[in-house]
């Protein structure tokens, strides 16, 4: 009954234009959204009421309450507004300490959807710069420019491992990680698989690719088939080279370990996203005497691979693998772009640290993510 | 056209999704959300292909009595039994509820075996520590010393030996470890962006057109 | 001595496995106690953050793990449920792993029986929803009732008293994430904490805990439990020693053994000198 009376009082006083009002209320179109939102903000009150009633009015209509919020809040987002319609707002105090407490009427605010999220401007600038550098260096590569890159032992060892398997008459086991095809590490793994499959096709080395998801199986199968056709060995491709195992993490590991122990491949290539199963795979592979090359961007699994495998590709070395293995000029150009942007980012970090030390937060705040 | 069409599709989708990340307007964002829904639907269809492959390979090996064929038979029978129980004897969409046949299979078999596989890590870590943790360089020595401090510092006995051990372990994790990890993560993030650009721009043609150059 | 090193080099790893097995099983079975568990600053942060939540508030308890990481995540999940219920804080449980709901049910029922809390009135398990981050995002934009229209047993959320008034993260006092990996704590921080500024604490597996230190330092997480050690520290703080505390003695012995293996492995790899050989 008390609450009902309070609401009636609010509506009567809120609808009235002769009631005395207090603090300012700001209403703006919520920035960087898909529309239908208006954000209200107001200064903190020395004695806030128990609750606020949020009142809203459109042209030609009267104020109506749309929500009740806690008295301690100093902002609110109306998510029920219609795009293109101007709205005005007012706050009315409710409950203890709320009698007669009102805000001023806000200026009209018109919600509209935004075409660009300005909160992501920093990301946009870096991505645009990166893309520009990639296109620039690809252009340079097409004009014959060559760069030298530091040798990565793990990548050089891939061909050596496949050659070793061929000499021993054994196969190569390629494990593309445990994430699905939408993970960039799995995509990178498929790219490397294409290069590896071309080598195994050339050397006639048996290849086994256990896939952890049907989508990965589908893509890997096409990649291997295409790679074999590419080097003119379509006849050597067999449909059981790539097989779907299971999507369950430890069941997959158990199956792959079983393959290692039964088939005894001479080389294990563990390239992709791995989690807790990394050491299980690496240790079992070691027991079979296989040469093991691992690569992942999952930092917490790197120690296990470093300890248990012969070679480990760490983070960006793994993503650079396709460029290194194919030696394609355009891919190497993108690698050069990657190195250049890294230098620029390092310089930005140093500059930001110096500025922060001097008390200037501009650069740090610009690069802060949401 | 066999190569160009997939490249065009991946380029168009990639550029659209990239733009969609920056544009909240419903004209773009609604399609962006729809595309993500389409991905889920397409991936759902691949389960049919995956299942067919699984059954084909294993039944072929059972038929020709390949090595360890009884395990393959156990796999196929378990798969079929679980599917039958899940579809017909587990209250439809509430198949994971307590008391259903499917949840019994899941908890009794899969859950136990999954925990067992995970627990193997403890044994493998010990054998890997003995076999492979060789101090052959200064870096390897630093790694070994850090590992020893952290292993002792992370358990109650570390504090019982000396209170400084867990404090050093915490410092190692919070400062040098974090710094190195952030460096690796930043490099990896750039690698991710570069890989994404290569796929979107069609430069990385190994992926998507079956390995052709 | 050289014979010792020679034997060490030939050591069958099954002896190592057997020793690890005994070092883990014996303390668990006999209750052999080595050293007391001392809570770390991170566990204290976790505990203090929950102590600051006013009684009567509603907390979202995300149990994003499955039986694979039960040893690490289950004890912290149970301990936090006990802590929340002891403080008369209402719990809305969700899981983003298909294997999560039965574990969440178990944890809530055990804690509920201890603190005489009623399902539906003091806590509810909304169950599993596929979609990973999309689910988290939908809970904020479309709202929690629209994302989870019914609880795990099929009761519409409109008929569940504890869900009354809960629309989105605006009514959630805190998020408690118990996570095994993906989707989990990182996604909750990215999708929810950064957008809606809901306080959050997390309990994660030991191997992934270092990943979350930056979030702790940035203030996006108020507390962090890492692995079984973190769970044990938290159990000490809530004065409910359980599985994790018992496991710490076994873990202590196992860690010492692994440290010893590193040292012995390097000793075993020392080159041998045959008698009378010249340098």
C-alpha cells in the first residue's frame, strides 16, 4: 500500500510542471551501440534516496515510469527507447529519503545506432597499419625483394623428421591439436599440414592425421588430398590417412596414444592448440622413440613440450611455419610486416612506459581495451 | 573457378566479419550475428561426415581382422549402444539429467576414464622430470632452479621448510613469468593477425583449396 | 658410486610411477599430515571479496568444468557454495560445459543440506547451455531469463522464487567462476566484467592460474584460487577443510619427489669416467 501510494505521488508530482526540481540530469544517445539505448548520468547526491524512479516522456505525451533503480547509482541506461525518437527523462526519489527529491528534466536525447565503435579506435588503427604493412611488403616481395629470417630449428627439423621416417619405413603422425576449426591455431595447423602432406607425398611416407572434430577432419582430409594431387601423387592418397576420433579431450588423447603405441610412427608432429593432454602425448611419443616436433600458442603447455619434445615452436614461430616451409615470397612478406609492426609496438610500449613514469597517461589510456 | 570461388567466399566472409567487429549498427551487426549462427549449422552437418568416417574405418579394420580389432569392435558397439540409449531411453532433450541412461553411461564410463587419463599426468610429469630435465646450458639451469623453487614453494611443505620459499615462488610467477608470458602472447597475437590476413587475402592458399599452389 | 649412477640411468620408469602412486595414495588413506596449509594473498582476496557481498544478494556461480578436472575444481566449487550459503547469499548456478550440471547439482545439494537451504528459494541450477561466450553475452543483452528460460529440471524461471527480479547482470552482486579452461574465467572477464563491471572472483586449474594474474593485477578479478592448493587455502579460510586440504599432503610429497627426480636425473646423466682413462 505504501509502495502504491509512493508511485501515485511520483506520477502526480512527476507529471506536474509546477513541482520544484534539484540536480541536473544528463541524457545522451548511448555511444557505440546498435541503437535503442539512452544513457542517463547525474551527480552523486549527498543524501540519496532508497530508490530512484526513472521517468521518461516523448513529444506530445506525459511522463511515465519505466524502471526503478537503486538510490546509490549515478547512471542508468534505458534499453527500451526507439531509434530516431527524442526522449526526455526525469528521476524521482522513492522510499526512505526520497520524498520530494527530483532531478531536472534532461535535454532531449535521440537514440541512434552507431556506425563505428569509437572504443575500438586503437584496435582499428593497429589493424589498418598492420594490413597496410602486409600489402606493402607483399608488393615488395612481388617485385623480387628478399629478406633474411633467422633459422628456426624446429621448422628445419620437419623435413628431416619426415626423411628419417621414410628411411626407417615408418609413418608420420600429425596431431592438429584439440580445438575446433574456428580456432586460429587449428587453421594454422591445417596450413602446415598442407606443407607436410606435400613432403610425405613426395617421399611416399605414410601419414596419419587423427582429427578431434568432424569439421577439422573434413578440412584436413581436403588439405591432404589436395596436397597429394598437387605433387602429382593423387594415387598415393588414402582416405584413411585422416580419421575422425572424438571431440572429447581425454578420449582423443587415449586414442592418439594408442595409435602411437600400435603404429610406432618415427615422427610425431604435435602442432595446434593443446591443453592438459600435451604431456600425455609427448611422453608417450618419446617412449616409442619418435622424433617429436611440437608447436602451440598455448603458453601454459609450452613447458611440457620444451621438456618432452625434441623441438618446440613457441607462439609466433608456430604461426610463421607456413611461410618458412613454403618459402613463398608473399608469405615471407607478411612475416616481414609482422616483424615491423612488432618493432613499432615495442617502441610504443617504451614510449608509454616513459610517459606514464612522467605522469602522462594519454598513450596508456588510448591503448586501454574495453 | 574451383580455386577462385572458395577464395572469394572466404575473403568476403573474412572482410565482413572483420568490419562487423568495429560496426555496431544493426545493418552490419545483425548479419554478423547471423553468420555466426550459420557457422554453427555448417559445423553440425560435419558431424555426419565425421561419424561416417569413424564407422567406416573401424568396421573395415574389424572385417579384415586388423591388429587390435577387438578394441575397434568395442568402440563401434559402445558408440551404437550410447547413441541408442541417448536417443531412445534418456528423456529426449533432457538426456543429461540425473537418472537417465545416458547420464549413467557418462558418469560411470566416460567421467571415470577421463579423470583417470588426467591423473596420468602426475606419473608422466615425474618420469619426464627424471628423463628430460637435463641441465645442459645456463638457460636450462635457470629453468631447473625455478622449477625446483616453484614446486616446493607451491605446497605447504615449502612454507614449513622456510617462509621465503613461497614468497620467492610468488615473485617468480608474478614478475619474470608474467613478463615473459606477455611477450610470447603479444608475439603470438601478431602471428594470429598475420595468419588471419593471409587467409582472408587469399595468400595462404594451402588452407581452403586443398593444398594447391 | 658409478654403479649407482649406471643403475639410475637404466631405471625403469615404472618404479617412478609406483613411487608416485604410493606417495599420493598413502597420505590420502592414512591421513598422514606433513605441514599446515597457509592461505595466500590471492586466496584471501577471494575470501574477502565474498565476505563483502551483502547477505540476501544474488551471486552467479559458473561451474565451467567437467569430471576431467574434478580434483582441482570440485573442492573449490563446494567450498565456495558453502561460503555463500553460510552468508545467506542466493546462488544462481550455470554451467558452460556439458559435463558440469551433475557436479553443480551435487555441490549445491551438499552445501544446501548443511546450511538448510532450499532449492528454488535459496539456490537454483539453471544447467548447461551451449554457445560458449555467446551465452555470456546473451545473459547480459537478452537477459538471464531469456537465455535460460528454465532450470535444469525444466521448471520455468518465472516460477522459481530465487529468480524473481533477476533480469541481467545488473541484479548480480558477484560472479564466481570455477573454470577448467575454455570457456571460462577469461571469457567471463572479457564478455561480462569489462562490459557490466560486475565484481568477479575465480577458481581455476593450477596450470592455467598464471594466465589470470594480469586480470588480478588489473583489478578485473578480486581473488583467484589456483588448483588444489588454492582450494585448500580457501577451505582453511572458510574453516571447512575437505578434499583439497587432505590432498595437499599427498601433493607435497609428490612435489618433493618430482624435485628429487630432477636432481637424480641430472646426476644420472653425468658422464662416466672409466678407471685408468686419460683426460
